[in-house]
């Protein structure tokens, strides 16, 4: 009996107690036939009761696990934007000559509702990202060098994020991390970013475009989550919005 778990021992105890009560009922009232009848009725309902209880408990546990996983996942995503993502958005937008065309759709305010986030998401998903990285645009090559330095510095941090098991259910964010890792490897593999063939600059521009579009989409989803659940973090995100040229960390007077 000692080798049995406490749940098994408790179950056996309850079964014995139930049998004792049924026997006592039959002895006290002397009606064995009705006692056996109600015993059979109770036994017939056990599978149905078990089904209802199991399904209900499973649903509660599943919903609780989903909420906990979503919260942990958004904490991971939040750490990405605090440490890497926001600066990455700001740096990548320097390559984009058409940023002004979507800027007004990305200047988020407290008045935004779910419909506003949906509209902004549609705009950025249909936007044609064409980043200007070429030899006869010296500024873009300086940005490329700065991007390389920044990503190499953040490599270890992003590796830790990628190893986080909470991201297994978030394919879009995992795709984003892989896209950023790919840019890091591409840039680190080139010693001189100032003198590459034209085709190579086009290749790098395509890699940056892929990551840029993924980050903007993930950033919008994350800000919508903050607005619904963490207004104080949403306030900070608005004041550090990389697409708002008037954004300032300081709280301004009304």
C-alpha cells in the first residue's frame, strides 16, 4: 500500500467508504432491492459525469495555459523590441525613401481602436518595400555599416530569444528572428561593405526588406497588445515610436 501514490490510496478509500455507506443503508432500511437499484443508477451516471468534468477541467486548464503562454510570449517579444526591434526599425527606415508614404499609418495614438490597427496592418502588408542600398548612395552604405555593427553586438541576445520555448507557437516572430539572423550573417561575412558589386547590394536590400516588413507587422501587433493590456508600456512605446519624427520620451504639457 505504501508503494501506491496518494491519489490511488485516496481513490481506494473513497470506494471503500461508498460501499460501507451503501451496505449501511441496506441494513438500516432493509431494502436491498432499492439500494441495488439506486447503486446501478449512480454507476450508470459515472461515465457521463466523468466526461463532463474532464471536458470542463480540460477546457479551463487549456485556456489558463494559453493565457500564460501568451503572456510569456509577449514578454519575450517586448524584450526584443526594447533591446533590438525599435532601434532596428529606426535604422532600417533610413534605407526606405518611401517611408513617408506609410508614416501616417504608423503614428499610433491613445485614440486608436481595433479597426485602426487592422487598417494599418492592411496598409503595411500591401506596401511595396523597396530599400535604396547602392554604391552611388553613400549614406545608405554608412547605414549598412551601422546595421552590421548593431546586429553583431546583439547576436547573443537574439540567440537566447530563439532558444526560448515560448516562441514555438509563434511562427511569425520566429520567422522574424531568422530573417534578422540571416542579415547578420550576410553582413558579417563581408569585410568591405563600401565596395560590393551592384547585384550584391540588391541581394542585401532584399534581405533587409524581408526583415523590415516582418518587424513592422510584429511591432503593430505588439503595440495593440500593449494598448489592451499594459497602458503604461503603450505610453512609452508611443513616445519612442521610430516612425514619429516628433516623438519624445519626455511627457509633454497639455
